[in-house]
């Protein structure tokens, strides 16, 4: 189970995904190893593909410290909740919902166990997978205020987009093969 076996499973019609997967993970120079593999792990979880997660998780676990591994999984978990909540608030036509207290525990955001910038990158990437514009804006603003450049922010959501596309493609192929 590895990045290479995941790439080899991508069908020929999705060759661009194979190439992009290799470049966003294998030829990375914008993100630290922790930022890269935390983004990969949190996005693999968010993509909801058992196969993609099984292939990428061992490599992420081998690179990340125990704290970073837990924090990346925490980013995927908390953003799964927050993305639904804040996306729904945003999509509702009644602005009064934005005045109500959320009442949801989000302690991990304040104390993620890793550098705040790393956790924010992972949260942004998961928000890209989950399609929450409000969360994307919020995490991007925190990152930019912390001095993170746009190219680095974009690397996180490039990883998210490629992992999501690979997950959709491989899961669709598995479903078609089962018919």
C-alpha cells in the first residue's frame, strides 16, 4: 500500500490525475514534510474513499509524528462538522442564523497539538474537499495573517483537489467493476 500503488490503480483515461498525484505529493517544495503529509492524510479522510485512505495513510503515519498524525485526523474530524454547519448557515437565505451562537465544541482548533499554521492548512484543505466557502475564507485569512503566501495556500488546495479527484475516479471504477 503506497502512493505508487495508488498511482498504478488510476485508469488510463485519468492519466492527468496520475501525473498530478505524483507532482502534488512527490515533487513538493512549498510545504514542509509535516504540512504535506498532514494535508494528504486529512484530505484522504475527507475524500471518504476507503481505498485512497488505505493507500496514503501508512505513508503519512510513517512521516508524521504521533502528535501531527492525531492533529491531521482531528482537522478532518472537526472540519467535517464545521463545514456542514457553516456552509448551511451561509446557504440559508435567513441572515438571522449568523447571529445565533454556534454552541458546538471546537477546542481542537485552539489547541491542535501542532503549529497553528499547519493545522490551518489542513483545515483549509479539508474545507476545499467539503466545499465550504465560509470556512475556506476564514482559514485562508488566518494563514495570510500568519505570513503564509498564496502559493503555499494554493498547494494545500491543489492536494485536496487531486486527492478528491482520485477518490471519485477509483471509487467509480470499483462500483462499475462490481456490476
